[in-house]
């Protein structure tokens, strides 16, 4: 029998002590259910009910269970994943949602009961409480009691033994003295602590262990803490340090005395319109600093903002508490979630803007927008009323920030802050997400000069020497530094040539040695470094590219190539909101730059907006018809979307502009292979290898050889690829797959393990790369490790639901793990999206599936 060891504790704390007996579970369920039922009769809904809301204490020698959290502003971070599905979508709390929460408590109690358990009646009640559709659940707590045969009379519930003495809480973490526990959630605990080195109080967050790799966990936290520490702003709580001590990772920051904005509203009432405008302006400044550092907040809400003793507004808790949540949990708080986030899309700058708009609405009214089912224009007008100009301005700002379409919101926190400041100063408030007026310069046109545009810009220098404004730090035309810069741009334009990217880097550095404040050269260096990162997956190049781009922005942020470079990097890192903001600014600075339009196309492609991407690529080709990169990139996108004949036409156009281009030949070979034209594909790959024997081309040739039935030659090509780049996770994974096509040998399994080790390193740099996720999941599936494979596969599918390669890899993974139904589902979708039926016919992973009567007809044996 469980020994109750605390005078007051939550239900999860009790359940961690040891098993329960059935009479204990019945007593706790009865007390919680009666209190909940009484609340419902009085017209009160809890909304965020989970086991963590159940508090246990000793009264008159027995155990008393109570429910905490009625009237809470929002769920705690550890309760979001246990909430009813409709609440996660932002819909209002109902009795049905509380029935779902009660089912969560019943399930937790059942899991903790020692043998022989609570029986099938209890299990069936839990199942019905947890029905996804509210209408399929019990209609009331009383109905649950009837199903469980819990007596309605409290006197009939047997008493439990009193709780024992409370155990001593930990008092130290390393040298830190733990003074007071301030909070607890899914990510860990927050303490008021004493730092003996600096001799001051700090807020210490001790994180719960995540996974089996403590060194990796610490490295992740350190990286995030460093990013947080870069954010220097008077309205942001600074981070002082991070470490792992006594087996737990923790980080500490300034300890702020004051109250949260949630406490302020609950205690003293809502703010006036002008107070809300002023508070929002400070929060916008803080959030803009977070975004400028390349971070997102992800959980803006009233309880994550404080009013300190001096009246200063502080933004807290960005980054760590959300990034370290268990995979699959919803990050953020439902009331503040933007519609696209509730729909499963990634968080962006615009989703942070939305949450800040909701926060302003809460400060001014104490209320939240209606459910996601209401009209986009609904969330504000019915709650903010009055004729005062401040109210009207605030209504306009909130309506823009909380628009259902992210593109119609403010472009960023800075733009939103400007609108709030304008309202405070009684100026007309900004009505939409428009950026500041463009300040186009001929220097910016020149700065877009990659390839042909370099020559156009150079012509403008000579044709209009008196009109072109001088950019500070830029060398004069004809100077050695400027000539080196033009040579670097020309080399980078043909990055398909072996050694050209390295040559460009050297020339950009030579230029900067002569002209250190030349922003265009810094931006060019950043693009060249990022190209090296794309080609090598070496994160050191990514770091150098990020630093060079930031330096270019510091020197001159008003140049289109500078903003384009920042946008390119942020988009590739998955920071779409921030990247799109920078690319739109680049476009406003130079609307006729083919490079900028192509960069926008790539950003749209990565967000799945293929029609917009195609339009932008076409604009780039219209502006620069002799460039090879735009039809090349369009062809690559067409391959990804299954338009292989369109891709072939685009790539042939690119090849006409650069007949000696190995990268175009590579993609052309891929288009041929996807159409089952293996001889043409093999010829294209062999020609590409003659020009540039890259590892990815060798691997592509190996894939064709596998499809032609030549597995021995395929393995040889993959071994050549590994020898060229022994740290390439993809090369090792392809070699493992080729070996497994021959036989499932121990050698192939060891090779998969090597691919996983390298791939997990890459995953820390690009955690949202769907192709990497799908392949890593596939490797784990080949090793029969479903607990590691399936979360990766599911995430890749969520990130790229219409990629035929991702769908096919998911089918392979599910088939190897014995999930035939899912394998059939994803393989059918892959084939529908254009995946090669011939490959599926020959893939040994589908050998048994092809005999299944439900297998797609085109691959059946």
C-alpha cells in the first residue's frame, strides 16, 4: 500500500511514490468527481482539469482531495498535452471538456493501482471519457459515477489513512542554495535561489531530464541559453549562466520582484486603453529584440510578462521552456495560439505577433478572442468598445495583430510597436503590416548583382556616376577592392564549378581586408559561407555565414542584398516569419532584383506555397533570362512536387545557358530517373561526375544502378561517396540501404548506426528538415527501434505532407516496423504524388507488402 509522505501534495506527486490500492483510487475519484459535479451545477467550468490540478491533504485523520485552478487564465505547460482536443484547437471550455479531464485523472489512477486493478468497468469509463468527439463522452460527471458504481453519498466512501511527514525538499543545486520553489511544470522547476559567487538572489530553472543523451541535452540548453543571453534589452530578464550539476541541467537569470500581468489584471482589474498601449509598446520593443536575435518567444501570455517594483514591464520565459518540451506536445498556450499554429503549422514571427495582440486584448478586457470557428473580424470589435480615440486606436492595433491571415498582421513586433507608439502620441495608428517606405538606391540594385546583374549594376555605375549615391564603406568603382568583389560575385554565381565557392570566399575576404565596412562584400561572404554549409553540412560554415550576415546588417541594413541574405539564412533555418520579413524588405528596397524574387520563391517553396514560388521564379527568369539558377531552382521544385516533365523542360533551359553545369545535369538525371528512364539518367549522372565527382552524384548513380539490378556496382559508388566525405550522414545511410538490398547483413546494420550517429549531429542544426527526419526515422526502423523511428517519421510527415519521397520513406519505415496499414496508406499517397512505382516494385522493403491484396495495383506482384 502506498505510504503517503507529504502533508500536502498534488496527485502526480502521490502517484510517483508507489502503487495505489483500489479503495484509494475510488476515494480520490469520488471526491474529485463530486467537487467537479457541484461546480457544474453552479455553472462553473474548470476547463484545464488534469491530475496536476488535484491537491491532497490531511483533514481529521483522513485524506481530502480538492481541485485547484478554477478560473485560471491558462493551463500550465505540463497540462496542455492532456487537455481535451477541442480545447487545443482554441474552442471554449464545456462540461464535456471537464469530463475529458476527469477521464485523464481516472486513467492516471488506474495506471497506479496495484494488482488486480480496477476492472473492465473502470477501463470502459475511461475510454468513453476520453472520446475525441465531445458528443460521444458522458454527458455529466454523475453519468460517470453511474458507470463506475461510485456511491453518490460521501459518507459511503471509505476514509484513507492520514498523510505522513513531508520529506525534506532539496536545499542545494551545486553551490546554489534553493530558497523557495516558485513553480513547477513539464520542463522542470523554478526556484528562488542564492548565488554564492555573485552574492545575489536569482531565479533558477532546473530542467527535467529529456532522453538518454545528457551531453546532447546540455549542449542544446547551452546553445539556447547563449542565444537568450545575446538578447540585451531593458524589458527582457537577462540570463546569467547555464550548467549541469548533480545530474540536472539548470540555468539562472535575474530574480524579479513584482507581479505578472495576469496577477495584475486579476487583482486590480483591467488596464485603461492608454495603459494597455504603453504596456504593449514596451513588450513590442522586447519582442523585437528577441526576433532580431533570431529567436521566437513561442509562449507569450500575461503570466509570462511581469511588472517589477519600479513599474518596468519585463518579458520572460522565451526559448528554453518551450523548445525542450516532449516531441508532439503543443508548444504555447491555447488561448494565445494563432489559428495557423492550432492547425499544426510551425510558429513564426507572425504567430508571436498574434499572441501579443491577444495579450493586449486580455489586459484591456480580461477576455480572450472567441473560438477558431468565429469570423476573423470577430475577436476584437465586440470586446473593445467606447468612443475614446485611444480605444479606437487600440482596437485597430489588436485587430491587425490577431488577423486570421498571418500575412495581414504586422510584419513584426517593431512595426506593431510603432503603431502603439503612434497611438500614444495621438498620431494615426498603422492600419496594417506595411513596412516603412522603400528607400531604393542604385547601390542596392548593384548589390543584388549575382551573375548578369553584376554587369547591369556596373553599367549603371558608369552611365549614372553623378546620380548614384555613395554608400558608406563601399570602395570606389575600378579600385582593386571593388574588382575583387566583382570577381567574387562572378565566382559565386557559378558555384556549380568545383572550387568556385572557396575562390569566392577568398576574394570576399580579400575585399574586406581592403574595405572592412563594405556591406555588400560581407553579405556576399555570408552567401558563400552558407553555400559551403549547404554543400558540406558542416555547421561551422553556418556559424560563419550567420556572423557575416549580421555584420553586413550592422554596417548597412538598407541594402537589398543584405536583407536578402539574412532572409535566405533565416528561411533555411526554418525561421519563416523572420526570413519573410527580411525578404519583403529586400523586395521593397529593390523590386526589380531577380535574386530577391528567386529568394522569395525559395522561401515560398519551403513553406509549401508552390504556386507563389513558381510565380516568383518566373519573375526572376523574366528579369534575368540568361541566368541558369532560376530555371534550375524551378526544375528542382518541380521534381519535388512530382512534375517531372515540367522539371525536364526547366532543366534543359538551364543547361542551354550553362552546358558544362554538373548540378543541372544531376537534377536532369533525377528527373529522368523519376520517369523510369534509367539509361538517360545514368548518362546524365556520368556526365556530371566527369565534370565534378561529387558524393551526391555518385550516390544518385548508385541508386540508378540498384534500379537496373546492378547492386554490386551500386555499393561501389556509395563507398566512393563515403570516401569523399566520411562525415556525410546521407552517404552512410545510402550505403547501408544498398547493402540491405543485397541482404540484411550485420554490416548493413552497423552502417545504419554510423549514419544515425552523424545524422543526429546534423539534426541539431536543422531540426525541422523533413528529409533528414524521414531518413533518420527510416534508419531507426531498419534497426527495429520504433520508439525512436516513429516520432521522427510523424514529424517529417507533418512538416512535408505532400512530398512523395517523405511519404515513401514513411511507408518503408512503417512496413519494416510491422505497421502494414500505415505502410499501405503512405505508399499509396506517395504514388499518387508521383513517386516511382518501378522503385516501389524493386525495393526489398516492400517485398511482402507487394503480395498484400490491398497493395496499390501498380506495384502488386
